C-alpha cells in the first residue's frame, strides 16, 4: 500500500486528506495543533500528528515511515514551515510536492504592503481603529503600531496559544475576538462595525481563506483594506493538479465534483458568495457563452454548452477536469435546465447552489412583492401567454430573443390586452440596467435588449373558470347545409363536467363542428393539448376562426374523417364524440387501443345513435358507464310574453375502463 504524508493546515489540505482516506492508500496528516486535529474526520487508513515539528523531527518521521510522497498544503504565508518540509524531504530522500493556493485578483481599492512591518509603517500616522485578521503567530510584530493597545482588535482562533499570544502582546480582553471561521461577508461587516474599524488588515488567503468576503465587507463597512503580500512561492500544483498526479501515480480514483450554479441576473455583484467561490474553484466552467464571458477567470477552461445532454456528456467524457461549475442564469429552480441535467450526472458528486431569479430582482427594483405573481416563460418555448394574463392580475414573463419583448407586447395588444401595464427590465443588475413602464399598446413598437423580462399587471383580469360559455361567444357561420352544428351551452357544460378534465389532459374532440367543446377543453386543459377532428371543410374553417378568437394555441385542428384522421395523434386521456358519421365502433376501438383508460363522453340525439352507443357499452370492456337523458327548454319572446321552447332531448354517455390517466 502506498504511503502519503500531507501537511494539512489549510482547507485544501483537509480536502486532500478527506480524498485520500477514501482511497487504497495509507495517509498521515500533520497539523500544528490539537485544534487542527479536530477538523479532520477519523478514518481507518488515517494517522494524525498534532504538534509542531522541527526539521529534524520531520526528517525522522519521513525516514521511519518511508513515505512515497509528502504533500505540502500549508498556508502560502507559512514560508518558514515550507522551507522546513523541503529540507526534511531532502535529508530523508522523500519526494516533495507543493500544493498551491490560487491568488486573488488585485483590488483597485485596497492597499498592498510587502509584509507586516510595511503594514505598520502605512498605518502609523493614520488614525482609526484596526481589525487584524492575520492570526496570532506574528501578533507581536504589530506592537510597533502607535497606540497599539487602544486601536487594535485581533480576531484569532479560540485556542489557548492564540489567547496567550494576545495577552503577551498587551491586548486588552475586550480587544480579543476569539472565533472559529469560516466568516461570511455579513459577519465581517458586523465585526468591523462593532469595533468601529477604519482599517481591515488581512493576508491574501484566496477565496478558500475568506479573502473575498473580507474585501466585500470592508467595502460595505467603509473600512480600508490593507493586504499583506504573499512571500515568494515554490513551484507546485493546484488542488486539481495534485489529485490528477495522485490518480496517475498511486491508482487513486476521483469522483468528479459538479456544482450547478444559479448566477442571478448576470452581474458578479448579484451572485452569492458561495456561487463566486464555486466559480473560482472550478477547473472547467460550462454554460452559455454570454454567462461564461461574465464569470470566467484567467486560465479557466470554458465550454459553451446549453443542452443538458451536451453538458453531462462533456463532464463524463473529460476526466482531466476535476471540479466543474455549470452556470445557469437566474435561479437553478426557476425555468432552469437544472431539472433535466441532474438525472444525467449519475456517478458525480453534485452540489446545487441557488441564485437570485430575475423575478425576485425585478420586483425588488419595483418595490413590490411577488407572492401573487404567476411566473411564465416564453423563452425558447411555444407558450400562449394571453390566457395567463387574462386570468391573473400579475404575471411575470421570461422573454428571450432579439425581438421577443416587442413580439410579446404585440401579442397582448392583438389579444385585446393592450391596456395591461408592463414593467420591462432590461440587462438587470448590469451597469446599463434599464426599466421601462407602459401599456402593451404603448410599448408594442419599442426596441428592447435580448436580456429582458417583464412584470405584467392586468387590473381587469376576468377569465371565466366555469365551463358553459355563451353560445354567442362562438363564430358559427354557414355550412354545406346551413349553420354548422354546435353543442349548446347547457349540454356542453354537462359534457365537460362528465369528462373531468385535468390541466394537462390530452383531449380529442371527434366531430368537433364549430369547436365549442374543443375550445372549452383547451381553456381548461391549459397545460395540455386538444385535437379537434372535423371532416367538413367549412366546419374546419370555423374551427380555425374560433381558435384564433380565443387564442387557444394548445388546440390543433385536424381535417379528415375519424378514425382514419386520428391514427397519428398522441394517445388521449379524454375524448368527446359529438359526431361519428356512422363509425362509432371504429372510433371507440381506436381510442381504447391508444389508451385503455381513456375517459369518453359521447352524445346522441337520434334513436339509432342511442341504440348504437347502448350496444357499445356492453361490447367494449368498460368498467364505468353512465347514461344521462337531458332536456332543455329556453325562453323566447312572443309579443309581450315569454314562452319556453323545448330543445331536442339529448343522451349523454360516459364510458371508461380503470382510472383517469393524466
């Protein structure tokens, strides 16, 4: 069994030890304190040395254990420790590897000094309290600061050696902040304000050391950031490079880590600290080109891919990368590709980090809540938004494409909704962010950025939710032998009630006529699909007119005779048969072949049709049947009086085998 030693005093060191304990190798982890030992998870193949070692003690340990490799994962500022490890490896003839921590980008609003004396020289003569976050080991060097005991607050680890160092330096108990990290931006801000710090002194510990959180906190709290430069670093490998070497040399097996990230509206400032850290840690970033350009750093591999299959395929085929970050716009749970991607990442270690959705961001900018807003996406999908806006007081729309927002405004205006108010957010969170407010009619000729969303407010939302629309709502016209047949309001209402539609139902309306039943099916099954089958050309033409009249884009008109015209249609969950042209048995047989559990409602007026349907109820394997005889009388005016006129009686047959399939 291979034997590997890791000096694990950093986050990366602990992660490396955790990785190695899952492999078929023997691991020795060296930490300087008992506190460092508590941060490591016990394992059968792990031995922990929890004390500071001299060069001689290191060399003795290396010789005794005959390690195949020593990995130096100490802090980049622990230059003396690194040199000791190098000397001990040379004396014992043991191979040495330096694990490097990535440096942070240089900040224009920070002061950089070469070392602690440089920091002291800069701060002397500049009044104001100082928060030190550089540890306790070299705290004595700061005592050269003017009014050290009065001005300085030190954040150190909550262990005895740290407290002793603070007391030896002359710090008052009230100026000692003994806390264990990690520290968020919010916590750093709170500390800076609590001690009224004008300066925050830190080392560049990289994202893993909380540098970004400190920098952001100093900016928010109005404190000046003083950064002590890193000492010269030895050549080495990144965390991923180190793991690759271990896999190649010692047969270790790596499980790719994939972070699926919501990056918010787009700007870096709108991302969470967790997301920024995951992006920086990644070897490979995957996502849309626009998003990659916004978030990628120098030297990072980027892959322009959007389709879940393409993303998962790249991850599983390119094992040279160890940490992937898949960047998603907005939030990962809000009209995101994350839902389809996650099942494809089997065999990977997956973490999902949420982001700020454009819905939340826009509503915040408009100083309004979003608890009653209905979210809809017309970005990259065919969705009729008109019924949504008619039915709801407030709708949020994700819109894509060069002319997407203008087309949305025109569609609303053409749909009789020119009065609705739109608040269009363009390039949200970017410096050139713009919000335009107006009615759909007013904004229909405008030009808008491709990165646009809208909050649509309709103060006249009045969509009828019960079935049985007025017969006058439909276009009827004339057919080959007079007016095209139509299932009347009262009968239609009962038939729809018997159908028990779901919002995702797949419906057939056989012998659809003017389409009154098909239209109401489409309005109720808003997330489903309706197919209206009609053999007469004049009736099919009226169907198309009524489809346009009600903006029923989930309705498809099928010209032809049933059942032949229906064979290529998707399996129905529900079917209404208003006319069969003598093919009732063939139609029922096809329906049951397509879906044995389809729920069927059929109407009959003639005695011959009643007899045929009655026979079908026993010939076909239905487990639920019902027949309703319905007579309707309507009033008509006769001079100064109103008389009731009876309509043709109608029989309504309901048939089904098993339960309704959604």
